[in-house]
């Protein structure tokens, strides 16, 4: 009995193993068959679908490009739905505290009428001794030159003496201040941006440079007539200034014993004198050949080696003969020897709220010291233009 059962069990086990192997083989065959199947995508209707989509898009574009009907006095009633949306939008705007935004662009100096500035601080003797320091006077020492006495014999006595004031000494600058202020409304300040504020600062700085020019030329104009190195007399002619004025001024400087180099000199001219000089230069074939840029650009930077400085401040003076009237003046000078400038500080900009008037006061001031060192390094040039302003 036991043997028979054991044999039957062994047979069943072999049969199960065979069936299992058959299933595995069958499953593997199915997987291989499935992996070999191809996926087919039907694109036959894609072209038509794209064409229809393009047609719909083109129709929308054409509809949007159609001109709107001109009312020509006719009224159009807004649909109720649209009116409701507009009212809701306005209510929302009001609730959010929205207001109409103003657009600002870059500030342009088209309204400037005081652009001309000689920038004399770039040419005169400038010292920083006062800037940021105590005191308001700059002492500038000087040593004057002199001539030796010719002795009668070697070892002879020296009879001539050099006065102390004629040999060594010092001059002091006088302190001056120029300033301006403006009251700006609060609503205007709300519109300020960085660009506009930068333009305001530049305007104040430019005014400070012009104030230096004006004070320097006012002091030069006030020099006693006999203290100049000389005067170039008024020339009669169609123009009020000629190039020969410059050569004549150089001659007068040399005559006072100055070792003049034209490159060390400047000629401060008024706008009308500059225009007359430019007209003369343009008409000269020699100048046109020597400096063609003067013709092509209309700009005179140097003439006979002298730097031409066009200034906005126009000094004028009454001539001895009252019949000639008050005429414009120009000056040729050796600026490093003639004038000293000692800025006390850079331009100072201060603000103060004017609460009662709802304004902000902006005040700018510039403090500097000036001294005419040597009037004999300056030549006064009389023009023939009668000054009106």
C-alpha cells in the first residue's frame, strides 16, 4: 500500500512540473508575441483639423481689423451687461484708492537760457587751502623779481635797496558768497524721480560756476585803468571785435616785461565778440587752410596759441568819451598769475519745510575767496559793441 501511494505521488509531482514548465513557456511566447506587435497612429484627419483651425484664426483676425463704425452724431447704447461690468470696475478702483497715474520722462534742459559759462576756475590759480578748514581768508605769498644795480667798479658800494613790499609779501583773498532758493509745492515734489532730482542738482552746480565767473570778471572790470598791462583801443569797422585785438594784447603784455607764452594766456570774450571773430575767421582763406576744423565745425578753441574762453557774463564799461556809450569789454590775461580762487566749500544745498504754505524751500549757496594777484598780467580790450543789457 505504501509503495503504491509513493509511486502515485511521484507521478503527480512529475506531472505538475511538466504543466508548470508548459505554462512558463506559454507565457514567454505570449510576451514575445506582444512585444513584436506594432503601434499604428491614425494621422489622416490631422491636416484637415489644422486647416480648419487656421481658418478660424484668420477669421478672428479679420474681424478685429474691421474699422469701427463712425458715430457721426449718432449715439450707441451700451449693452446692460457691459455697463454693469464698467460700474463694478469703477467701484473696485475707488475702493483700492486708485488715481490717475501721470507719466514722466527724462528731463531735458530746453528751457535753459543761462547755459554759457566760462569755467574760469579751470584756468586761474585755484587753491584748496580753505576747503573744510577753519578761517575764511587765504594768504597767498609772493616773491617779486628785480634788477641788479650796476656797480661802478668791482667791490664798489651798493647804494640801491629793495623795499620789502617790492620783494616779498602776501596777499589775502576776500570771501564771497552766492546763493538762491526756490519754494516747491508738495504736489510737485511727489512727481520727483531720481532723474529730475539729478537735473536740479546740476542746475544748482552750474549756477555756482557762473557765480564764480561773474565775481571774477566783476573784480577784473573794477581794476583801475592805469593798473592794467595796457588797453587795446576800440577799432572802427563793421565788426565789433577783430583777431588783431589778440595780437595787440600780447604785445602789451610783452611790453610790461612779462615773459609771455601765448599758450599760458586766455582771452575772455563776450558772445558778440566771439561771433564777430568767427565771421572774420571764416572769411579768411589762410585760416581756412591752416585750421579747416574751424570752418567745418564753427568752433574757435585757440587763436595764435591763446585759449579762447566764451563766457556768459558780459562786462561793460563807459568810455571816456560819453558819445561812444557803454561798450562790451574783453580781457586777455595770464590767469595763473593774474587771479587766485580759493573755494571755501562745495555747493551747499539745504531744505526747509514751509508747513503753512505747503511748500519745501530748497536753498543752495556757494562760498569762495577771490583775489586779483597781478593786474599787470591783464590787458583790457575795448570792443565797438554798445552794451544794452
